[in-house]
C-alpha cells in the first residue's frame, strides 16, 4: 500500500518539478514517469523491509 502512495507522490513531484523548470507537457510526463517509478521502487523496498522485520 505504501508503494502506491509513494508512486503517486513521485508522479506529482515529478510533474511539479518539470513545470517549475518551464517544461512542456512531454517534459512533465517524462519527469512524472521517472519520479513515479523511482518512488514506487523505494516504497516497495521499504514495504519489504517492514514486513521482514515483523516476522
């Protein structure tokens, strides 16, 4: 569940950063995809660590 929230946060942050830098819609989409994937992976790793520690 946390990786979904982290992924959505990454998408929003990536689009915001591209817009702040003056990018067009394609730049915003690329940044959103990159940040979304990165944050999703980080959230997934955190989820795995938390579940392993609970056992």
